[in-house]
C-alpha cells in the first residue's frame, strides 16, 4: 500500500472502521493544509468541486483499496466507506510525524458531521467554494485570465494539483497538443483528462496533428538534439498543418486557453514552438504557466 492509502485506512480505523465519503475527503484535505508538519507522500492535492475541496486521486486510490478487499465497496449510491475484516490483517504502520499529524486532525475534526465539515471549510478556505453546487455558498469568484497564448506542462504534478493550477490561473479551455495522449499517471489519459476537465467546466480539445510522434522524440540527449527536433517541427510539421493551427488560434482568441503537454520545461517541449507560431499569427503574448517551477 502507498503511504497515502495507509493514511486513508488509518482514518477509517480511527473512525471505528466506518465514515462517510465526505468525512474522509474533508479529513484528508485538512491533513494536507492544517497539520503542523506532514510528509508530502502522505497527502493528496485538492481542487474546488461541488462540495468544496475534492481529490480525484483519492477516489481512484480508494478504488484500489476496494479491489484489494481492504475497504468495502459501498455501492454506487452509498455515502459511506467501511474497512473490511481483511483490514484487521493489514499492518497500517505510519511514520511517526504522519501518525502524530493524523491524530491531531482526527481529534480536532473527527466528531464533525458532513455539514459541519463542509461549512467550516467553506468559511476558512473560500477558494474551494468557486465551483460549489449551491451558488449561494460561493465566497469567491472563479478567475478568468486575460486572452493570451498560455502553455503548461503537467510533468510531476498530480491530476488534482494540475487542475487546481489551471483554475487558479483562470484557464477555461485545455488544448491538448500531445500526439498520443496516454500516460502511466492517473488522470492524463485523454478520456480521463477530458472527463475531469468537463466536470470542472473546463473545455477540453485535442489536436493530435499538432503533436510530435514518439519516434521523433527518442534519444533527445543534448540541447542540440532538441534544437534540431524543434527546427524540423517548425519547418515541416507545422507548415503542413496550417489549418489545425488556425483552428487553435480561433479558440485562443475567444476564451482563456492553455496549450497542454507533458514536459514541465517549455524549452524541452514542442508547445513553445507552436505558441510562438500562434503569436506570430494573431499577435498575442506567450505566457508559459508554472515555469520555472
């Protein structure tokens, strides 16, 4: 089990083996933001959603615990998660600082019900109210970026952290420019990324024809290798795909959009070449979000 998953199991054990989905989600959020100190690998990242902070990764990893028989599958309409008898045989050992911090959170908030947790978090963390299902509970407006040519890479970011950064920067449309939009990391496969963007009211568009095939990215060891690849991309690949480039330009002119690929460093990603080409076409500035990171 991952350390994060052990923390989830330990939360349920501290709650006498059973807690609502809302409680577990909010306890995990509070652990990430309020514990006096914490281990990064013990915590999830969160994004504003219908009832405050939410972690899609946490839901995905609870699914892993369910498949391993450690957490009971509550059924689609159940509001609770429960440890199974098998969990009694699983050693849920936590590093001392994580154990201390979890005890702090559970002692402080463990007795609060769903409504109390939600209302308290709304009051203390207004950013997480921007997508509330109840519009009257929203304490902060969702940002809207100025029109520009934004780019961002998701390398080393959890899907929740990535989506939260998009919202923070006021991005309302993701333009995926990967040739082959698959990933070993949860959340970045095209189907999953599209679904998660849509539930957060972020439009998702994919332009594979503006990506770089994997074979062309092999054996990029030096800056000269990257320079040759990007020169070829600009001179041949992009020049053959003018229609797709113009379609992207039309999107960017109408709503805050970001070109998305994997690499954190835009200088090592073809998106910086595409962004400059778009800038030359529609006379908008290029802004590489979250770099340097």
